[in-house]
C-alpha cells in the first residue's frame, strides 16, 4: 500500500497509487480526451482515496499549463521551418493534440545550454511529453529526455539503433523506387541531390539511390552526387554543379521536393528540357509538387499520418510510462507525373 505523506496529498502520490504517470493524472483532472476509461476510473479512485484537491492557483503560478505537449525543433536556421514538410507535420500534430484536449508549445533548441534548460523546464512538470523534430545524428537531447523519464517521440531517427520511440517512413525503399523508375525509363547518367550527411534520413535516401543503381548494374559515380540541405536554394546550386561536372546527366533524384524544385529552375536556366533531356524525381509530395512546371514525379510521404502517429504514441507513453520504446515505419508511394 502507498505510504501517505503527513501533509496535503500530492499529484505524485495520486499517480503512484493509480499506477500511472503524473501527466495522465493531469489530463484526467482537466477532463482531456484520449485517456482510457479504465485509467480514468483508476485515477479518480486514487483522488478520492487520498482526498486530493487540485490547486489550480499553485499550478498557474508554477507556470505549468494543464495538459501541454512541447514540440521541439533542433534546426539552427529558422528558415528551414518554412519548408513544406515541417509545416505539414506541425499542422497534423496540432490538430491531433487539439482533439486530445492538449495544448501545443513550440520551441527551438540549438545549443547545449538550451538543451539543458529545456530538460529542466519539462522536468518541472510544465509539459506532459515532448515531440522532437529534425534531430541530427550527434544530438543527445533525446537521450537526456529519456534518461529523465519524460515521454518522448522522435520524427525520424538518429541512426539504425535509435533507443527512443520514433515515427519514420521507408526512406530507403522510397528512394529505391524513385531511381528504379528512372532506370526503367531508360536513363543512364542518374545523379542524386542528397540532404545533410549528418541526418539519418539523408543517408537512407542516398542508400536507396545506391541500391537501385547496383541492382540495375549501373556503376555509381561519386561526382554524380551533390549535397543539399533540403531547401530549394540548395537544390538549385547542386543541380548547377552537377550540370557543370556532368553535362551528359539525363536524370536526377532529389531527396526532397524543395530541392527538386530548385533543380528544375537550374535545368531551365541551363536550357535543359524536363523530362526530354533530364528527368527529375523528388521526395515528399508536397502541394508544391503539383505546381511545378512540369508537375513533379515524387515519392509521397504520409505527412498527416506521421503527425497523428507521433501524437498517438506520445499519448500512450504519457498514459503508460512503462511501455517499451516503439519504432513505427510508414510506407511511401511513388507518384508519377510529368517530370519523369
């Protein structure tokens, strides 16, 4: 049996008696949706047994909003948050949290000091869970949050050995399908515009490109690969470099639609016709992909499903902190349009 304190019952004592996390108790008290009925009854029994009375004034003074989730971005450049992928996923996350009765708090973390401040902030009970986006390979923030016992879900992963719950898409398979489509179209000098090498997603899409070339018996030429950063400007620069290095290039796989759009601009400036001279395939399937000239053949990521799955897994961890880490990989689909 739980040992009662001699003073006023605390939120932690209610959580311990009910066998749930303090975030779940908070959501029950605030009548948030998304809590199992059996869990809600267990929390209410614990509240009744302990005689716990929520001190809303104290909660307000402590700066702890009722039922809040932090969405943390770790990019160093705010401009990248204007990229369609981030905005689409954030919208889906916001919708799912709103439906669950939870407040979304958006924050940017770039330095070690900011990482430590975030961990201290969330450990103070001001949020019930954390969603992380754009995490690079060397970032220790997911480990800091996990070690602090905070429900945490990543968008993507830092490596193939990720130990934190994450939602990802089949980046290798999607890239492979894109390049196979180019090979089947008779293309021989197939280039790639990659994302930053310190992001696992970029390495996976490059691997899919490499595997497709190998399967087709095409020799991989390192100079046919140019690095971008998922932005349109980087795609334009990379494509210009590729044309300069390999005038014979007849196809390009870009690891994001934004970079593919930049590649289209560079090809137009160089007097190359798409797809007659150079075929182009992107990755993501933003609204942008149907607005380019010609419309972009691309690999569709289910961005709505990504955001909602992240929220679902986080709610489950908030309700049952003892559950094991979950790794969810969603399917992609090639969308064939005019550029290839």
